[in-house]
C-alpha cells in the first residue's frame, strides 16, 4: 500500500507535524474557496516548509512504497 506523502515527509524530518497540519488546513481552505485541489506536497513547497528536492525525494519513496514492480 502506498504511504501517505505527509507521513513520509514527517518521518524523514523534512517537516514537523505542525507544518503538515497547517498545510492541510491551507489545502482544505483553498479547495473550499476555489474548488481546485492542490496536492499536499505542492502546498508544503509553496509555504516554504519543504524544498523542491525534498518533494522529489518523498515522491520517490512514495512511489517505491506502492508495491508497483515498475516503480524505481
């Protein structure tokens, strides 16, 4: 089963739990006000809590955890 992006980012030490919660709040507020959904990683980078390279690292780990034999 694919691991959640936020769980991986916290586990790697890229963000703290409070930053994840804040990003989730932003994500929900944006979706309610605009009807558009941004992925949590995009929100975290936009807030300055994660770098682009950290985002890519978490996405690689997430893809590898999916159990897809074609991943990584």
